[in-house]
């Protein structure tokens, strides 16, 4: 069939947007008609059954019925997708088929690309606003690099909203629920002239927090966000269409609740200074010493121009976006004043794509495009020392609690005297660290596909993508605590030699036997009493980059390709088989844990600089006390996937099944260390599994859906993880089974046009390890205690929809109040403590909607 009338709405850089329609009701019928859904996952409008990839589609009707407000809720209806929000309102993780990365470090390349109306949202903080007037959401499973470039090595989420209509219409919606939840939405569309249409929509979302900060009598995990968007659709000629969009959204919330899973030995010292923490994980009661701040401003615009000449269509999309993200967090998650983190981030992104698509009657059609991406990121951040931190650490260091609390000289005073530091200086500086990070990323790609149909129903597809990606980054950090700037091994050597050895040259000039004897004594805790202080050296000095050894640059380029065959066995049954490669460019460790690689620096025993062997960093005079190796960046990921599938659609029933074998070499492993991030490449990670999607309509008005994903992941090669050698282990956090099922019944009241729509859905994730262990906690207990979770969520809604456009309904999400641990991490500055994020409780309410 002809598809040119659809192609004008396909998206930017492999993004997807809405198929054109000229009235809201007509548009809905075009997309949902006898269980046929049109999608643009391959950049060509096809029915879901004809699309030869694994794609899950959630329609606007389902979003309304299930009360899905943003992409965080989308996982309840899409079993291959997992979404979590951690630490702040802006830090979310998107994972498809077990692959993905967190967004708490803006230097990390996304593995799952999120697109809204054809515009790539490079950071998930820019994709979290409420979504009014959504037409559908497409989730593309598995690597999509051929058409979507470097940002889709694990998959794609595409949110498509309704474009302006040439018939006047719109909707208003108000809902109220528990925790004083108030959500207001409105949209209006219509013609300005014969050739120009407009639409305006907005939302306001306000809710009290479901968690209480006990000691401050304040709420946490609230909702306070709004968004607004305006659009113009200009059709000066039948062949030319221009769609312009401008939007702004604002988040100002108190997020996110952290509870204690395991209370470690530090708790006693916290209690002595008046600090408290709650070990009842799901009580939704926490202790903090101030109320956190989370502010996100996200705005931008895009212009899409489509020129359709019949056999050839040309699409150009230009976009510019800005994201401003600020948060202030109590990172020790207790009422004691230990440590505070601030982060102020700014992201500016410009993209341009041009694409040419054919619609010939012959057996060959093609798509050819180019994409340009230019982004700049800046970050100013800091960790502030709290007023209680010195007292707590004095007690942990063996100080007499009575003396410490009375302000009498104690352990640190003796350390300061012995090391020649000012009295009362350790952990008494206003800041522990201050950082300035920046990154410029420029990328361009050329991509295309060719479809060859030698006979009706048989299509061979070849596709390619060549991407060139360059990053320039600069990182600087100031470490203020004086103890962190003293190497305890070297300090012992200075004292043991009565000041005769004060630098590396003098130490290296000693006879080898003397060096060995001094090192043996300096690294023996029974001889060197300073060694025990190493646990209190949290943020040592930093080597600024770029420098004489490290240029602060990465440049990657990769050719990826797709081979696919699809065949229409009958009008009801389609099968396909494909092989595709994927690519994700290098990610930069924009955190205070950024360290030179072991090729550039090797520390001596105990981090000694005196005993460190020759290395480029050392030889250039750049080494600082307590410098260790780590990573500045993780190199590119290379993905490949084998997939076979069948898609069948008969009257009243649809079945989609995909089987896949997916591998990523050099998987970018990203682990939170408490105050920073460890970033490194795994050798290889793979996953095998299947995705099943069934839709059954046994009788008029009744629809059952059942979607299931089975995943069998493996670290094929990962010897250098922060937990040691994980080769052969199953990656944590990936459930073997995920199920999303629903039942919807629409009761028609005769010929009145009035309907009662009842929906119940269930989301299940099988019991699984949350992760593969924690770098500190599990090391201390021999990796014998791994925390697990199982998810069982029931959602329900009932809506009375009247023929005059008025709808009244009730809803409940997590109806049975199932709670689970979303994730866990080592307690910050609290050895042996494990903190975690509890899942949200039950929410419910009523909604009134009017469509006109």
C-alpha cells in the first residue's frame, strides 16, 4: 500500500512521531481499528503486525485507563522495560532486555534512547515531565543502532503526542487522590486559517509526600511539577508540511526517600551525637538533618519540515533543548549532620537530521539520512562537611565519647599534632570537595536501509549506519580535608627517617634493602599506627584533566548494519529473521571518582608515591598523594543480536513472539560508590530469551492482553568488576520472568453511546538478586548476603464515559500495596550500613474528564 502520506511524520534521527490525521476522533480510529495499530518503528508507517521487529505499543486509550502519567509508570504494561528513579527527581534508569545505564552521571551515554515527538532527550531528566495528549508510546526492544545511531544500543522508547488538528477540539481533566494528589490536564486544538492549525496543552501535578522526615516534620517523595507546550502545523501546499513545537516543564520536589536495610557499626556513634536512622524499611519514615531540594527546568523546541513529492519524500528536523538540573541532598540519610551534596548541571543540545525516503511501486525502496548532534554539559558540584562529622569519626577512631562530646582534645588532635596539621582542621573544613566538570560531544552519522521485495510478501532488508563521535572533557576537583592529602605510608617514612627522606627522589636514592625495610614497616599496621586512619581519607587530591599525559578526548567511529528477511505467509501471519549490530560511544566518568588508568599511573604499596614505579603521570610531575588508578572513561560498546519472530493477527486474536540472542562486548559497567561512580568496560555480557505478546477479544467489549518476557543473562567475561571476577555469573537486577497482563471490559448502554470501561492489570517480576553485591558490605561478609526483590503490582480503574464527552472514573495503582526494595547501596561514610530505595505505596483517586 502507499505509505507516503505517513512518512511525513516519522522522526528525527531514527525517532518516531504521529501519523497525520485531521480530527482527534478520526486519528484514534486510524490507529486502533479492529485491533490494528499503526506504528513507525522502522521509520515507515506499518501495522504492528507487519513491523518486523519486537516492539511494544501502549495507546493513548490505555494510558488514560491505566492512569500512566509518565514514562516511570510505563514498565507496568511493558515487561521488557524497567524504569527506576533514584536519589533525585532527575535521576532515572531505563533498561530494556537487561541492558541500560543510570542517569545520575551526565557523562554516561544512554543505552536506551528516549524520544518525545521525534526529538531525542539525551538525559532522562528531560523525559520525566507529565505527558498530556499522548497518542501512543512505542518501546523497541533490542539494539536499534542502524536507524537510531549511537544512543540506542539497548532499545528505544518513543513517545508520540497528537499533532494539531484542523477541526476544533480538546479535553480537560482533573483528578484527586490520596496524599492530596491533584492532577490537572488540558489541551485544545483547531484551525487558525485554512492551512494552519494550532494546539496548546499543559499539565499540573501536585501531591503530598508519602514519606515523612520524622525529626523535621516534613514530607518527602512529593510531586510538584508542571508543563506547557504549543504547536503549529502549517500546510502551505498539499506537498509541504511544517510542524513546530515549543515546550517548557518544571520540577521542584523533595526527593527521594532512602531507608536503611542494614544498620552498621557506625550507628552507635551516630546515636551518641544525637543522630537517628530508621531500620523499619517500609515504614515511610526517615530521618534527615535538612529537607532536600530537587529542581529541574527542561525546555526547547523543534521544527519538522516534510516535503512529499509522491515517489520521494524529504524530511528535515531541527531541534534545540536546554536542561537545568539542581539538587541539594543529605547523602548520609540520617538526622546527624555528616555530609551534604550539591550538584548544579546544565545541558544544551542541538540536533539536525535530513532524510530521503522512497515509495516506488517497484520491488526496491530505500531510506537514506544523515544526523548531526552537538551537546555541551557543565557541572559544578560539592560535598559539604556536616557539623557532626568530626565527632562521629573521632568516636569511630577510638576517641573517648565523653571527651569528644565535651570538645576535649582527642584522637584527631593527636593526629594533627603528629602530622603537623593545624589543630581542629580534620573534617572541619566547610567543604570536603568541590568540582567543576564539562564535556562537549559532537557526533554525526549517515544511515540508510534498502528493501527488496522480489515477490509479494517476501522482503529482504539491508541497513547501515556509520557514526563518528567525539568528546572533549575537562574535570577539576579541590579536596579540602587535610587528612586526605597525606599519604600515611609516606608520612611514616618521613618520620622514621627523621626527615631525611621527604620526597620520592630521596627515597629512590636509598639502597634497595633500606627501601624494602622502610616499606615493610610503613605498611604494617602493628608498626605504623597511622594505617588505621586510611578509612577516614574519603576524598584525596585529584589530578585535573586534561593534563600533559591525558588529553581529555575520545573519538569513536563505527559502521553498524542490519540484515533482515520477512515473509507474509498469509494475510494473517508474518515471520521474520534478522541479524543486527549496535554501537554506543565512549562514556565519560564525570564524577569525583574519575582516576587515571593503570596505563598512565601505578601507585606504590599503600598508595605510596615514594615507592611508586615510574609511570607517565609520575614522570610528568602530576602525581598527588593517595592517587589510585581507575577510569576516566569507558570505551565503546559493540552489540549484536540474532532475532526471529512471528506476528499473527486473526479476528479477535493477535499473537507476537520474538526469540533473541543478544550480546554486548565492552558493556559499560556503572557502579555507585557512595560519593562517586566506578565506570569500566565489562568484557562481554549476553542475554538470551523471548518476548510474547497476546491480545484476545473473545466477545464484543472484552479484551485480554498478556505479555511475557523471559531473560537468561550472563557475564561471559567480566574479570575487572568492582566486586572482583564476575565471569560466569548472572548479572543482578534482571528478573528471569516479567509479565504484564490486563483485562478490559467496555459495557455499552444500548444505543445511547454511553459506556462503562473497567480495567484490571497485573505486573510481575520474578524474585531476583537486586545486584551482584556491594563493594564494601558484601566484601566484608564474603558475598554471603545478596538482597533480592519480587514485584507483584495490581492496578485497576473504572470509567463511565458519556456520549456528550464527559467521563468520570476511579483508579488505583498498586491496589494491593505491594512493597519491594528497588535497589540498595553501601551507606555513605557508614561502613557496614546498607541503604536502599523502597517502592511507592498504593495510590488511588477519582478523575473527571471532558472531551470536546
